[in-house]
C-alpha cells in the first residue's frame, strides 16, 4: 500500500528507487505553498443549529445573525489583559492570578437540603418502600442515605478548584496548540443562562480528558462550576474522591437494582433528590451521551440516558419549569488518552496512571526532538444551540409512528420470500435500560432514548473534521496525490456545511498531520523533494480506519446512496466493468428508494444516528437529492414525458394537501406514485468514478465485516455466549485480514456490531441458561443456502 505526496516522482523512478525510512524534519515536499482555510469564499460554515421541527421556538428567541461573525477564540490563551492587574510580575503570574479571580459559588448546605427533600423524608419516615417502617426513624437508613449521598457527590472545594484550574491551564498550554471555542455559540449559551433556567450540557465523549476540559472551558467563560456525571467504572476509588471534590457526580451501583429491591428504591430516591437540588440551585450539569472511549458495546451510553432521564423526570414533575439542553461537540486531531500499554478501557483509570500519562504527554515533544509545536494537539469545542427540554418533549410525542423489528423488515427480503419493503420504521435499541431509568414508564423511557439520540445527532453533525481524519481517509483509500486530494476533500467537507479544525499552508498542514500519525505510517524518502507515505499494516491500518470514520457524518447521505446504487447495479453490470458501461443503465427512482431503504435497515442505528423526527422515506429523498447535487446522478428525460424541471403543470393531489411535518422535503418528489416514471443515470464526468469509489469505501469496513461474519456462520462454534462468539468472530476477522490485507475490518467494535445485527435479523437467537444467555444459530439460517443468501445480500452493497 503506497501513497505518493504530490511531487516530481515519475512512474519509472518509483519502480526503480529503493527508499529508506526518514523523518519529516529532514525531508522536503515538492508541492506548492497553497493556503488551506476553513472558509468557502468569505464565509465559514456555522454549525450547531437545533432541529427546527422539534424546537421551532429556539430559532426565534436565541439566534441572531450577528453571532455568526464573532469567530473563534482560544480559551487557553490567558494574558495580562485577562486579569485585573498590570505589570511585569503579572505577566509572569497571569495563570495564577486568573485562577484566583474565577467566581466559584459555594454550595455547602446542599447535603442538608437533599436530606430534607420530600422523597428522602418519606423514606426516613417509612411512608415509602425501602423506609424504616411507619412511625420510626432507623439509624441504619440514615447512615445508608448519608453513604449513598457521599458516593454520589461532595461539595466543591473552591481552593482545590482554583489550584486544579491553574495546573490544568499550564498543562493545556504545554500539550495543545489551541483549544478553540466559538464566541457566537458562547453568546447564545450566556443568553440562555440569563433566562434563569438550569443548563444541561449533553456531550459527545472522545477522550477521558473531556470531563476535565469542558468544566475548565465553562469556568473560564463565567458560567460557574460544571457538575460532571462521570462513569464510576472508568475511575479508581482515589480518582473518584478527587473528582467529587472538583464537582463530579457518580451514580451509585444500587440504583440499577430491581424495582422491588429496597436498596434500589433508596438509592434511586437519593439520586433523584440530588438532581432536583442541583437543578433548583441552577448549577450547570454535563452528561456524556456516548460510552467512554475504548469501550466495546453500544455507542449511546446507558449511564448518560439514566442521568438524562432524571432531568426529564424533574422537569415533568414540576421541580423546575424547564431546563435548557445544550448539545456539545468536542473534537481533537488526535485523542489525548493514556497509552494502551499503561491503561486499558476495561481497567479503571487511577491517579498514578493519569499522572504518568500527563508526564508522558509533556515529555513527548522533547523525546521526538523536532520542535514542540509539531507534536501538539488541537481541540475545538462547540456549545450548540440551546433548546428548551419541555418544548422538545411536547413536539417529540407527535412524531411517533409504527415500528417493526429488523427480523420483520429484512429477513423475508434476504431469503427471497418477498420484494416489497414494509412502510414502517426500524425498531433497534442496543443500549440497556439501567439505573433510575428503570423506574420510569415505558413511554418516558422511549422519550429519553429518542431525546438522547436526537441530541447526539446534533452534536456529531456539529463536530469539526480534523486534518488527521482527512489524511487517514486519503491514506486508507490509496489516493496517489495527497496534496491535491487534501485540498479537494477539505473543500468537499465545507460544501456540506461541516466545519474543519485547521488552516494554514498546505505543506505545513500535511507535515503536521503526518507527524501526528507517525506511529501508524512509514515515511520513505525516494527522491530529493519527494516523500513516499506507507501505512503500516496491522494495527496501523485499523487505527487509520477509525480516524477516517470521523468523515462519515459529513458524507453519510452520499455514501449510503453510492452503496445503494452499487447494489442496484450489482445484478446488471460486472463490478470490474468500465464506468461508461455502468452509466448506460437506467435507474428508476422507485428502485433507488428500495435499495436505500434496504441499506438503511441493514446499517446499525448507532452508526446512522438519524433524527427520530425524520422518517426513513424522507431520508431516502434526502439521499437522492444529495446524489443529484454532488453530480453523481443525472436525470434521464424519456421521450414524451414531462421534463423533471417542469413544475408549472403539476397538479396538487388530495394526498399532498395535508401531510405530517416529517414528510416535507425541499424536493418536488414527495408523491411516490409520480416517481415511477423518473429515471436517472450515473454521470460521465471525469471526477465521478473516483468520487463514487471514495463514497463506497467510507462504508466499506463495516459492510465487509458484516459479509465476513455471514461467511463465518458455518465455521463458528455455537452455541456460545455473546462475548465468546464475538471473540471467535474477531479472531476470524484478524485471520482474514492477514490473508487479504483488510485490516480495517479487524476491529472488535465491528465484530460486536455484526453479532448484534445478526441477532436482530434473526440469524442468531438467544436462549437462557444457568450461566447466562447463549447464542445459537436459528433454524432458518442453519442451511448453507440461506447463509449464502445473507452474504450475497450484504456483498451487493460493497464496491471492491
């Protein structure tokens, strides 16, 4: 696998030259000093707008066009002007003086207010399940309440917070080049905070550093101490004690016990009282909607949904009139986590492990020895458009429709028993219900799941695309001229309304990005001024595939459409055939809709993160519109038919007079009956074949892993536990990767997604056993013929 940086190296030189590995500091680049900026003309994409369907009032009250022009600012750039003092000594002590001037309110009476709350008092008086008995107060119950309360939180200590802020500011300036925040988005959050409602920040989770970096950002912007809902399984007891004193919250393990357990009732009551007191006091809260980095399992966090359920329950119960929900997106060009050799995702992070990771981060530039700024990271934080939670819950209930399981939707089509796709949505939920969410009604649990998915969709859609993701995609997909392709892919990302987190001269950007990826690529100097970049096989390719997946949200609609077109052409044109031959085929709009729907049902919900208020058919039209806009599809005008652009003679049918809000699109093709006579062809422009292949390859690792999982069905040792069969499949993916080089598929998360998708599809079935649930092959797919049908169904969407 080789990728050539744009230069003067010719084909005959490449075949005869024997290069040796080199470093970027001693190599030049044969490329123009082209500037790469995050602007399209004079404008930079403004990301972070809330859903107009679910929160229309927020568009009127919190947004003004002037905030788009405020730009970004670095929160770690603290100078003399950021303090009240002036002088040469202030310039040397500005970090320390800045930390002393931060306003940190005191909440020392919070534990007493929690104990005096109505729910806890009912427990203590014995009037609620789990209490001490009618008319008596048990010392044991009092001690249990105090113990659970001490496990959840501790009053923040101002001196410790100031000391930690000073140390963190010095650390961030040593490790990061920039930690940028959009001033316009921050102005919207300040405006929302002035309404007197508590702020609930709902964030993505890219690094263990997120829970420390985001509170620092809000403290520096004058929003007070941010209370962070941490995952107790990721921290050691000593680290949990430190984080509690810094404002951390931890869910007690007893909260996940069954509904008839007295200990579970007591723990859930105390947690609910803590949340009520926190919201009433107006303290901002941070909840992570994604699982911790490195965790193998569902993408949406069960713990995050449990904390969000407490917020929804408090708002619905009238404890506070409303809460302002603020989606948050934080991105890094390289995730600054503890190295794998000293920390594993399943092992809690301890104080010494964290200190060692910090020390290694500070010493990394000195060890590499090519300039400290070449090895620092960049980070961007986006505080997206605040929206009232009450407004969303009212509007969300009107968008609920019928749903079916994946087995009901896809299994008959996979086996060839029918061809029509049911007109309903897919029901797929991988995140378990735990903690206080267990006590909510099924309707409220469904509301919390929809709300968390909707807000996570907004956060991911607002995340900046970093240079490492673009470079990883170019290296993984074997682009021959990285210099030109880097500029092209940056422009394509900006055209889709996504922000990028870098700017500068092309040569410097490529050099900086390759330096960050130096552990996963080999650099070979084959000619003066020319550099050969070779991705390292094995884990290096797997890591590049994970980085390139960050591009998928920007190109998801086009990638789904390209793979659906590939599936439609699979039975007509050989995959190796020329592009001109594939462009001859006519593609009807109804056939495109069907293929897109089939692929949408096959892909996991955790990957798609579609807005719950948007129907699948509405998304199909969006995919088709995107393919037309990017030039891959062109309308075919059949003789005697009305031109597709002629909208003047269209008649409004009765069906179009009133439609659900989720069915409105910007296209003129809402009436699917009129779509029967519309046809498209693949465009014959010179850039289309490469772009089509690029889009298909974005979904390639997942689809290839699914296809290999289908071929593994007759080899797997079943019955087995879910974790045991997943490990079998992962070992098979690794063995296959060593044979054909598809290391991008050898990912344990892809193996888990394949097993869970096959379980939902009815390929694998669960049966209870004394040792826990066990997987076995369903009778329907026990035959090799049906297994081959499943593999063929998946492979039709893969473009080799």
